[in-house]
């Protein structure tokens, strides 16, 4: 996918392009924030909420996104939206292709990754795929945070219970409550990722 051109007036971000391997954009020294997550957790919606623009396209068909989409925020930091993982109904060959793309991006050292954001569905909690991702991220030289999306689907008691369970399992991780649908947690996420700007 190629860039859709100049950003609209007042929009602080723009889509640049999608990559499927080594690309000149990886040589740009600007820091990159990488977003990973299981299919159907609302990752692209989280990216849109943080960017302040409807740029990332979500799809009702898991596995459709087969590239890493790059967005530029305020001309100073990249957001990289990686394909979703863990959807069992896509062909095994495609699932393996996407797995290799994600692994390459996170472990090759080609991208200037400053931090990784793992997006999860707070109602579902951590899946085995998420646990595998966390194990991988702990082996890398950059930090990660967890955005627990879809808090709008739970009441306050349920949110507290889910977060208690999450923090018991990953006590060393920073977990941010978030609702892409209601735009809750956007300010806190921006503060964590790029000093609130």
C-alpha cells in the first residue's frame, strides 16, 4: 500500500506506506513505535485514536493485512502497525508468512524501534499467543507496554478484576486501560509514547 498523499489540514499524522521486508524507511533515524496484537483486538482502532485520525484501516477479515503499515506522527516519530496474529482460520501458509514477517521486524535490528505496544482485549485477557509475544519482547533490547483495549465493554468492578489478573501475570509490565471506541486513555497513551504531544 502506498501513501495517500499529503495529510489533511490540522491532522498531525499521515500514512506513508506498507512494507513487507527490508525498505529504505527503516534507515530513517527517527524513532519507531511498533504496535502488535492478536487479530480482532482493535489494534488499528487504537492506532487511529492515538494518531488522532482515521488512517489505519481495520478489516473484518483477519489475515487481510499482510504488511507493516507506517504512519508519521508530527513529522518526528513513526508508528508501525504490524499484522495481527493468532487467528486460526486463515491458511497455515499465510499464518506462517505473517509470523515470519513479525519475527523479522521485531528481531532483525533493521528498524529503529523505541518501544513496542502490545494491544490486548481486556475482556479476553492474555492468550497463549500474547504470552508468546511477551516472551519474545522480553528478549529484545527495547521496552514494551500493554494497552488493554475495550474497557468500554466492562463495568468498573470487572475492569478492576481483569487488571488484577493481568498485573499478577505480568507484574513487570506497564498496562494502560484504553477504549478506542470511546477515546478513553488516549492522553495517557500519548504521554507514555511521545511525551503527550
